[in-house]
C-alpha cells in the first residue's frame, strides 16, 4: 500500500471522523466516544466501562457502549476496505483525483463497492470480449452520434473468422460494451437503487406442484407488498419458503405497478446519459441498449442486492428480538438456595429424576415409569415421596416436554399426601437441556452420570439460578428467538454472547461457588483463567478476600481490574461481597471516617447514607457518578436486580389442546416474544399466540413493552384449531371470542388489487386471525 494512503495524518483524521460520526448517531458528545474507544482499544470490556468508568465516558450505559462497539467495528472495517480499494485502483494506474475524492467521501460500504465496481477484477464478460475484438470504437461512435446507421457502421467490423461474423453479432457486442459501462456507473446505479428501495414491491408465488408439501406457507402462495414496509418476520418467512423450494420470490420495480410512469427505469438511464429518442438512425438501437441496461444488467443486480439489504435489516431485527428475550430469560427470578427435585418427563424410557441441594450439588438420581407402557403410578409416587423426605425437598421442577402435564398430575397427587403440603412445584422450559446433557461442560461436571439424567440436573438447577445454569448452554440453543436459524449465525452468536456477558456482570458472580462456565463470562476472565480460578479454589480452599484472586495463575493486574468488581467473596472484608470495586475502597473509607461509624454498621443503614452529600466524597479520580453508585451499593450491598420468584398454576382438567374451548380464562407463562406477539405456555403441550393486537387494551408498538419471557399472565382462549395445533389467545379485557364461521383474510389474488393485472395495488396486511399468525410464528421456532 502506498504511503499516500496510510500517513499518520490520514489515520488520525479518519479516526476523528469515525468518532464524530458515532457521536452523531448515538446523540452524544465526541469526547465521550473518544474516551470509550480508547478504553475499548486498551482491552476494557463493555460491562467494566459502563459500571466503573462513568466519569471517563460521561456515563454512557451498556446499550450505548454496545452500539458504539458495533459501529466502531463496522466503520474501521470500511476504512480498511477503502484503503484496499484505493491501492488496487492506483496499482492499475486509474486513480484520478476526482475518483479518489469520491472514494474518500463514501460514507457506506455499498457506495464504496459501487465506485470500485468498474475497476474490480471479474470474469471475462461479453463486453470485455467485444472490447478485445476492437468493437469499442463502434459503440462510442453510435452513442456519440446517433445519426450514424448501426448496420452500416457495424459492417465495417464484421470478421468472418471471429465470433463477430455478421452485423447482428457485432451490434450485440457493441451493446454489451455500453450496457456494462453504464451498469457500472456508480451515480446511475445509486439513483436507481434509491428509487427501488423506496418503491419496489416483493412478490411471492407458490412453486408449481408444491401446494400440498408447502401448506404451512400458503398465506404467501400469492402475496405482494411494498419491500420497504415488509415486517422482518414475514420477510424471513418468505426466504425460508424460497429456501425450502416452496415459494418463488421476485422484486418488482415501481414502474410495473399501476399509476407508475411507464418504463421509468429506462427514462432514468436515458436522463442520466443525456440521451433522448429523436428518431435518428441509431436511436432505436440505443433505446434497446438502454432498456437492456436497466431491465437486465441493473435490475438483476439490484434484485440480489435489495434482497440482501432487506434481509440484513430483518436479521438485525430478529437478532434484537432474540437478544432481548435471552436477556429476560437469563435475568428471570431465581428460586434461590433451596433443595430442588428436577423431573425430566418421559413415556417409554421413563421420567428422569435429579435431586440437587441448596448449593446446586447433585445428591441423588432415579428413574420412574408412571406412564404407559409401564404404568407404575403408585411406585413412582413412593419413589418421589422417599426422595422428598430424604433430602428435605422444597420445590419440584418439571420439564415442559413430552408427558409434562401427566407428570404434573403425579406431583399434584404427591403434594396431596399427608406431610407433603409445604411442597411446591412448577413447570419450567427444558429448552437446551438436551444440548447441555451431551455437552463437554456436562461431561466434565458429571463424567459418570447417564446423559439422560444430566438433563434433569439442568432442569433443577435452572430453577435455583437460571443465569448460572443457562450460561452453560450455547445461547442459540435456548430457543427464544424468531427465525433464529435463518439469520447470520456469526452476528447472532456475537450479539447473544454480549447479552450473556452483560447479564452475568449485572448480577455478579460468587467467586467461591460459581462454575467455570459462569466465571468465563465475567468481565476480564477468559475460559482458561476461569478454569485456573476453579482449580486454585479446589486446591487451596475458598477465597477469603478479593486480594486472593491475584494468587490465581495468570490472574494479572489487568484481569483483576476488569473482573474484581463483578466477583463476590463473602469473607473478611464486607465490601468484597458488594459491587464496589477495590480501587474505590478509599472512597468508602472517607465516607466511614466522615460518619464515624464502623463499616459493618454503616452498610445497610439507608437512613444515614441517604443524608450524605455525594459531592463531599469526590476527588480527581472518582466523580459524582461513582460516589452515587457506591452509596447506593452500601444501602443494599450485593443486591440482585432480578425479580421475585413465583410459579404459574395451570388449570385443572386442561391438559391437551382438545380440552380448550373459546372463552376459557387461563393462567400461563410467556415462553417467547416476537415482533408480532407473544407465545404463552398454558399447559397443553402447545404454546398459544397472543397477537400484538391482543396484548393490551391500548395500542402496542413493541410486544416487549408489555411482556417478556418468564412472565406469568392471564389469557383468554380466542381460537382453537386442534388439527393444526394452533391456539389464539388474548390478554385484552374487552376481548370478544370470534364467531365459529369467522375466517382469516385471504391473501391478495391476481386480478383485483393485482398490480400486474391492472387493479389498484395496496399493501398486504398481516392476516388478522390469531391462527394464521400462529402459523407464521411456528415457522420461526
């Protein structure tokens, strides 16, 4: 790369430009962004910066910092690409001052690639072959002076011994030269792209002979709507239908719709070229070349490009949905330190039992066979009763898979026995339990335990502490997203890992009890360092204070700085069990000296602490934000941000979908939230859908404003389709059960309302029946 493109001045200017752009996008000041970028470049984590460097960044929160980190990566990648493009064009000897200025001014990757396209190495095209055959002068003469006769001029270039042995072949080659040249014009392509983004439509039709096989996509067999307005979940559904060979998708330009200017794309190309049809000798030929450029060269390229553009937006939205749901699931209420019996229900192979004590240690296992074909009901109750009594069980956790409601009956009968009255139970999601069972983590934890029993352990522990247990499972396997398998797995994985990291550090981790899997998510700790910490703990006993962490192999000053505040140690120093960072202990000492109260007495004394003026304890290093955080932490040290634990009660006698009737009022647990509504487990082995329009009595823009995974809600059954296993639910107080003959809106058909048939085009609306919505949602599970 030439020095011209990599001087320190250029680098500094670009860095400042990146900082300025991110600041504008986030709505913050450039110095805040510059400080955050500096900390990130030094190896600081987002949780650490958000919690312990508020003075440096002007109190940027974790969401802002995550967005900043993402945009920083994108913009830096773009700068690397810009340098590579400049170097490539310069090596070709084609870098003019005007082109260089345009490349330096490009503000996104698409614009950069548009500018680079004419200089990009590519396969030999028809246009390149025609140039090599010497036809470029012919193309230029016909365009520069349309008064020339195409046939007469082309005759001069006929070569019987080449691929251009007649006039028609010569003119086709000349057309290819012009079409490729025009189709690579960045200004023209950019103008048409903008036109398409604003006005294009997407059309889906069923592939021939796929009507029965692709019945789940039948809402899209004849479907059309504006590309710019299509919801992310619907676009991903269309892509899935196409990938499964059921649907055919096509991007329709605006000029194929009613009331649009005829042949608008050709007019745009002609205006850009400064050409108009004046009935000159070459005008018909040029008009054909322009039509070919717009309809074939540019539109074919943009069809793929716009599909990718919309897909990226849809993926981003789907990833945000998954991330939000995962955050809610990880921060779900923990049952706390109580002995739990985990039950993984099953039929033929039996129901697996695992008992864990209050610390999560596995104490006992068993297998019972209460259901067909063995039907050992009473024996199963006897086994459960013995285990409950032996281990003083407080809570039974039942996985929500096969036979969960039948197993729930068994547990209810157990609770009804004498002496079992204080026992509680709940049905929990077992998503990811099987993944954990076969994982390397589970094998290390329980090398001698049968794989099927490991799932029961996971079910029990996730009730005690969802966060501590779920971090052992790959986030993508937890299954709380929409169309999660249809999005970029790299982007999804990166986003979900960030969510896990933020959640773990928001809650804090007990350094003396946490698993290596949980510790590895702590700010500053790598998997290797987490393993070293556990090994040190096992060999030398529990840590007595945070200083002891530095004795762990490879636990250096940087790791200590990043991790110490998030690691809790109940030991000699009371602050070690709090979120106060050791570097800020001198601030607490000043507060203690000012109050004249011993630290142990000061902690938790809300009345005294709230009378203090935070400004009194600031210094050059620790400003108001940190001092206020410290005072809040002293009021409630080690406070858990998660909600209080409670359980859902399913309705007696409603155990399968055929038991449901429209109008029933039930209690259920939210299992997943999407852009179009929420799924609720009401205890019938099939989640029901509460469409976004049925979530509340008011207008709801985002379902997450109303519900989140794990919430216990009251719902009314609106529609039931036993054959297709679809359940429509409502949370509205004024919900009216639809008449039995009320159907869903049909999709827009060819003819009336079909832009191709001359009818008035109108955007497709989401089918309003809850069952139709459930179909779409099911595709994303």
